C-alpha cells in the first residue's frame, strides 16, 4: 500500500505528493526575506512544489530587520543559499544590494527575487509583472494586452510592476488613477520616457477600457472596500485585483455580477514564484487547480 497520501496529510499537504523529504548535506536552500515575514504564504507555496517534485530542497522564512538586510543577503550567499524572495519592506533596498539587475527590476525600481551565483555575485529580478500577466492569461486565455487601453488604480510598487508588464506586452494606452496625483504623474512621466502612452486621470476612464486593475489595498481584509460603478466598462472587459485576502474582493464581486471576466490576486502570487523556483531548484513548476486549492485553503473567500 502506498503510504504517501498519509505522510503528505501529516505534513499538511493535499493531493499526489512525492515521498516525505529528508534534508541532506546536498539540500538546496532558499527562503523569503521580510520584516515581518510570518504572514507570507511563499513557504507554503514553495514547500508544496518541493514536495510535489521530490526535490532535496528547503524554503525558509527569514525575518530580517531593515538595517541588517544588506549584510544578511551577503551572509546567505556565503552560506550556500541558492537565492531568496524579497517582500516588504526590503524590495527597494534589495535593488541597491545587487551586483546584477534584470532589466525589469531596474525599470520597476524594486527586486522581489534574488539569485545567488557561484562566483558570489547577487542578481536581482522582479517577477511580479510577469506573474500578473501569467495570471491574467490563465484566467482569461483569450485576453491580449494589445486589445485595448488599460486603467490601473494605484501608483505604488504593485502598480509599477503591473504597468511596466502591460506596456511591454503591447498595451496601447494606460491610465493611472491614484489618490495622490503627484505620485501617479511621476510614474507616468517615467513610463512615458520609454516611449509608452501613459496618462493620469482623477477618475477611472472606464468607457472603452479593455482591462481594469486594482493595485491598491482597498478591498483587502481590514481595509475599506473599493466601490466603482462598472457600468461604463464594455462587456468584453477584464477586471483584475492583485489583492488576494479575501479571494473575492468587492470589486471582483461587482464585476462578476455584471458578467465581466474577473481575475483574483492569488494567481499573481502563485505565478510570480515560478521563475525563482526554477533558478534555485532546477525545475519550472506549474500552477494548477490543486496548487491553488492548497494555498487558498486558509484564505477567506470574502471579506468578514
């Protein structure tokens, strides 16, 4: 009798899994750097992939104070770690600490993935935008960035990653809407300098928009809901929210009520981790229904 399901269940995993892992002297290690870091679901995500693929690896939460960040990543590289994810508040600090930068990270101005090379150099990537696009393509396979203009709510780190990814993928026009117009205008000027068509508006111009994306914290558990009249959106429009707690934000519920395609923020979280996992552990993992169900099992469906 195959004992793997029982072993996997004891470890908190569901579905078909490899045999339980035992760490060895050859274990490949990576982790996530943040302060705090206990809320991160990345250990759950990467632990699932390691178990599924039977990889001799470990992915560890690494709480690091901001003032110790630069020294910590150098120490991790010296200790043989393969790399790490980076979350709040270290994403911008990580940019300055890298020896090499992927062009996306350079343009966005933040790093969420570190790869430690054997020669000691640290390379920084930003996979948030890539993860966002993969999530949209998974949720709405017929969607194309060049299909029409996009409206992005917010002008912070999430907005930067999403906007860069959309424009690079062929979005013909992008409008930023933010409570602080100055911040949106600064981001628009930066994006426009690369030859993209980017505008700033006081209210979302939804008529004719092909995509609406919320990158703000509104709608997140414990935050005020984001309420918009979605009536001006075309029937073919896609509405996305990078918030994933809860999975169904008021914005997404409103979109579904109008029959619009809606994409939650969990997919972005899952997809953004794939490239780092491949770099550290040598396998490009998949995002499927089983993984989504496992990671979502402790996320509320709707706001309390």
